C-alpha cells in the first residue's frame, strides 16, 4: 500500500531505512530469509496486511500488486485527500522525489481532476511526522509546505529547527552556512543532492548552505543513523536534499515567487525572484521541468575584534611603568599570561548575489522503466567592502599591567603604538554544476534495479578574479603614542576600551589625512576546484514483508587547492613605512585626496554592548590606492622616494600575486563501496517488529601531491661536530599514496508497542575522512640541524578516517493526529581523532653522514591518536490544538563528552571534542483558512569551535576559540489571497541577536558581529 507522506504530498513507498553493527549484521543478513519465514509461520496476522500510518487524511488507490510488493517504477494511481487538517486544497501542489534515495520512491501522480492535496504548514508537519514514524532508522524531515514555499529562506536555518541540529553562521552576513549535528559539524556531515554527493570547492568536504536556494527544494532529510545503500561516511549525519521532477504531477505546472528584502543597517531593498515550469507530454511518457532563482542579500555588519590572545610570560617589571633590558630578559619572565595581539573595529558591507538553475528531463516509456536526466547549476558571488582600524600590541612592550585571576590583562599601556586604517574589496565566487542520469527498471514484480551516474565540478574564484585587494594606511614612529587598553567585561556583554589614541595622542586628529601615510598593499586569491565522478547501481528484491537490497558505488573525487598573494613575493611591503610625518624613510605621505572616501562613524557601533570606540574611521578606496602606488613607476628603473628598497628588491611597479608553493595541493580519492541490507517485518507477541541489518565495505585509494623542496644531501661541519647542514633540490612536485578499507555494519530495530507508541534501537559504524589541508605530502626541514636531532614539519597523507560506533535508543509516542513526543538517547564512541604528534621518518632517502644510514627525522605532523565519547539525549514535542489552527514544535538537545576542554590547563592545546553545546528550539504557529503566522525561537549554549585564532603565535600552543551562547527570534506570516496567489512576510533576528566569540577565558573577546535584522515582503503565484 502506498501512502502520501512526501514533499508537496508526493506518494512514497513505505519507508525502509537501513542503519547497522558489527558481525551481527552479517549474521542477520545471512539468516534473514529463514528467520522471516519462521516468524511468518508463527504470526497470527501477516505484517504485510497492516497499513503504514497514513499522511494527513490521504487515501491512495493504484494498480494492484502482490502483498508486500512495491515496484521501483510505480504506476499511476488516484489519490483523494480529505481536508482534515484545515488546509486549502491545491491541485497545483507538486511532489519532489529524491533521485535514488531510499527514503522516498516516487509514484507518478494521477490526472489533475482526480487529485486533491493537503498543503500548508500543518500538512507539511504531518508529512514530516509520517516519514519519521515509518522510517527504519533515526530520520528527521522538513518538507515544503507547497511548491515554491519552504519553511525558511535559508536551508541551514530550516535544519536548525530539528532536534540535535545547530548551525554555524557567517559573522559578516549573519547567514547560516553550515550545520552541526549532535556536536559534529563541518566535514563530519555529508550533504547529498537527490542521493548524490555534491562537489564543493570551499576547501573542505562540507558545502556552504548559503550557496543553496531554498525556494524550490521539496524536502530535506537528516539521516542521523546511516543507510548503507546511500552513504556511511558521516559521523554527524547525512543530509539529503530532494528536488522536483516533471512526473511528480502530470500536465503543466507553474510557480513563481518575487520578494524584496531589506537589512536595517544597509537600508537597501534588494530582490529575489524565482520561476518553476513543469510539463508532461506524449501521454505522460515525456516530461520536462526547469526552474531558476535569483537571490540578492545586502548586509552591513559591524565588527569589533581582537585578532588573537597569544600566551607567553611577563616580567614582573611590566606591572610598573618602566623596565630595563635586563629586567626583560627571558630568565626574568616568570608570570604566565595572555595579551591581545591587535584590537580594532570595522564595518563589512556585503553584497551576496546567487543564481540557481535546474532542468530535469524524464522519460517513462513503459510501466517498468523510468529515465531521469537532470542538471543543477549554482553561482554565488559575494562582494565585501570593508573599512576599519586596528592597533597592534606586543607582549614585551606592555607596561602598567594589571592581571586578573586567570592572568588575562584587565588594563595596560604601550609606548609607540602604531595605528592603521584598513580598507579592502573582497570577492568570492563559488560556481557548481552537476549533471546526472538515473534509470529505474522493474525486471519482475519482485526484482527491480536502480542505476545512477553523475559528473559534478565546483570552482572557487574561477577566471582572473582577485579574491582580496586591500589598503593599509596610518601613522607610527614620531606620531605613535602611549596607548591604553582596558578590558571592560565578558565578551558577550562588552568590548575593550581604547584610550589615548590618535597621532601623538591627539584624539581629535585620529583621522587627520595630513598625518596619514601608506603602509601595506595586499592582494590575495584562493583558487580551488573539486571534480567528482560517481556511479551507483543497486538491485532490490521484495517478497511479502522481506526486502533485500544490494549494490555498489564508485567515487572519483579530485580536489585542487592553491593560494597566490603579494605575501609570497613580499610585494605587500613595497611602500610600507607610513612616510615622512611618522618619521619614516619609506612610505608615501600625504596621500592624494581622491583616494579618500570620507569617514565611517563608530557611534553606537555594537548596540547593547559596553565599551567606547574612537568616533570614526577613515575610508580609503583600496583599488585607487593600489593604482596610485603602481602609477609611481618602476622603482628598479628610477629612484622613487618612499619605496622600500631594502625589503622588496623584485618589485617593478605592479602588485602581482605569486603562488605560494606550500598552498598547492592536489588530492585524488577513489572509493569503491559494496553494500547489502535486509529488511523484514514480523510480529513479536502481537506487536509489529521491523528489523533492518546492513553492511557496507568502503575501500579508498588516495594520491596527494604538493609542491616543495626535498633534501638531497647532509654534510657535517669541521668547525662544529654537532652541526649538520642540509642542501635541497629545486621546488618540485611531491607525491604520496595511501589507502584504507573499512567494513561498516548497521542494525536498526523498530517495535510498535501499540498503535501509538513505538521503540527504536540502532547501532552503526561510520567514518569521516580527514580534512583536505592535512593531507599535503610535503615535509619541510631547516638548513641547519644537529646530530641525532634532525627535525622536520609536514602534512600527513597517511591519516586514517575518524571512526565512530554509534548507538541510539528511542521512544516515540504519536498520541494524536499531527502530534507526537519522542525521546532519543545517543552515544558515539569516536576513535582516530587527529592531533599534533611526532613520528620518525626518512625523507627522500637522504643519508645521515654520522651513521651512513638513511637519516631519521623527527617529523611534527598531524597523526591519528586519541578517542572520545559523545553522549546525549534529544527530546522533541509537536502538538496541534485540535482544529483551532494553533500548534507548536519544541525540542531540546543535551550533549556531553568525556574529553571536554580545560581552559586552566595550558598544556591542553591540541585535543578536545569541539562543537558540543546544549540547544533548544521552539516554533509556535497559527495555520488555518489560508492565513499562517509563525514564531521561531532558537537557543544554543556556548561551545568550543576549535583551536587556532587569527594570530596564533603564542608560547602555549594553539589557543582555543569559543562561541558564546546565542538566542534568536524569527517571525514569518503568509496569506492565501486566492487558491493560486499568496503574499508573505518575514522578519529575521527580530531581537537583534549578535554573534560573539572569545578565547581561553570569557573576557578574552575575539569577535562580536552585529548583523542586524532583515525584513522580507513578497508574493507567490502557482498554477
């Protein structure tokens, strides 16, 4: 029996999700058929005769099939949906299947006159509930309320409404760019488009969700336990994004959406517009669907920052106003502590433009064959104009120092502090295209096949894009001053206060252009590509309540990364020095007036925070600034006053970027996977019991290539018998190969205790592959070394994946229509965490002259090391108050680990479980008779984001970054003016939530971003 539980009311086969554990899975598969047969003989009522829980009042009829058999290519049926949920009936609502995924196998729709589909928020919630209820593993789903009507404008923002799912925001835009599931974010999660992996040139394995339009997405599925036929390479979760297809409904379908949005600080209304057209032809044997969406978001974000809190030691004299050189000797520095490396403020004016296009062709030549060809394209361009200031501090130069109980400075002064005004133009273009072909074939009533192949490529900054172009001007030397800084409180409430600023302490002249001279000019571009070829073939055999699925997958994924900049050739310092007013012999001052673009006020810069800033900053045109410096001519051909001849001998007048050899990396991964799973349904003591066991074997061959110099000889020194001198060859490609293979089992069990109460147990093994940047095979060694103490640093292509054994125990109570309560306890035992370590290695076979054997280097690199346990509980409640139209969703996640971070332990700098935070969501809504109103509240507690800060040069190792707790409120509403036309509005971040981070201790502010509120008003039309 087929039930309507999919996106837009699409008909889905009864869900059979597979998740895993150990040798028990192999045994379960081997014994599945006889065990099933024995259970069937003992059962009083065949499970196949029990209908799955229906979606919102839906009754579906179709071509008769043998009991328990459901075809891979479903035949047309007739569906009638009662208006039990109080929703409008919309014949234009279109289902969106997932291509090749196990959660949703699509059936073509009936004729328009035979089909009435429940839409709206409550209809969407009921469909999500039905999928969750009948899925074999732990799955949460968000379905579109209607064609072109997704609950949130941002995909990740929608996902955060689910239990156990939190988001990472881009501070400058405020947009959700990534997700964390049960404490695991970034590369620990896999995102699929219609069951296919996605190419991404972001530099990691995760996608940027802000580059994905939500307008015509049909359904998001979050698989917290793995499906071996889909993927097992995500310790956090697998997110599957389902898009529409032309055979979701016969005939002509059209949907369009137009809106304007405004961020309160930017003050500009910018458009979003989308169009979807679908039609079927030739007696519904051919179909085509196309959609395109243009999105623009403008955001002006204010930021106050400290670029890092390096750790080191103070001398006691620094607690006073003066120190002698002897007092500042290393031996006298006995007070451990931290200091702010750079303090400043800036405004980032961001323009985010995105275009998404998609076309899908389907051919249904017979009832047994369905062919789908589709192409997805997206292009996101983010342009950022930045204006700000910064002052630089050095630990040894601080005086009048006061420290709190954690050795964090609460106030200090510094003589000779320089002041810089930064302006930059940053561009980031991310372009992705994926083409795929899928064929479904019913060989018999019991046996079906699914074959899928795709090619995808993603580019970061293609062509001749300059990623970042910046100017840095200011004053120092004679115009420096004795600047004071006071730490004003905790990072979630206050930012530091700067005193005695301005040229030579003249605060009124803080932005006086006559005192300001040139300093540095930076150009920097990151270029990445990701080329992904994938193929999947599977077969499914069904007989009564037993299902066997088997098949294989192949991935060929090639990542290429490189960075070029004026740092590599040192051109950035061509005119550094601030010029004559500061007493510098290098630098140009004064600068031409046409380079100046006015001033930016810092008044009430971060509302609600304690602290004061200088009144304004100077705005310089970075493009005109670099053009002016280049226009001074070739300093190698003629003498140019102010040019930095000592530091930049190769500069000829143009700020050309040079490739950094250490950034060049090519990683090719070829992965072969074989999988098998068995599902069967039996009765246990009169209770329906659903059992699923699967196993997946993944074998990966990796080839990593970087650019570096390898040692070719080592010689001793006659003058110093302990000295060894290394010589190196030219820069060349360095390649290293590695491979690994893992068996990944899964077991899922679901027991229907009553018709409303069910229990689940899942166990699985999953993996996550290492970050790409850690796989660089290049190892670097210094020229001068010591006997028996050869050392080097480098990447490690031999890193093994993280491994996790996962366990879920859940109870679910579906106590009334569209309402449920669930509690899910989870446990993850994760091994192979990647940490810094030292291993003994040979390099290029070079010989140690003191032993006559290949030299043994102590190589500092990332290695697989410790294990950790993550445990937690998810509680979710969804309730609808009868036919009043009111209802709510609420969920909370509590999570913990046996390896937390201890801020007081300065030796703990490389390992702790990151991303773990308690979180909660509440969505209250009214949805009846075409009017909808929704309030969404999201809270996430403070968490450790990772190790490493912007300036990371301290004596205590890599310092941590914590994200402060956050609470955000969003509002949305819509009104169906007619059955085809509706208007909607949205207010994001109505409470003006700000994102802030801190270092080791709460008062070590790193960032506070104020990205304001966003207002949207628009209309939708569908036919």
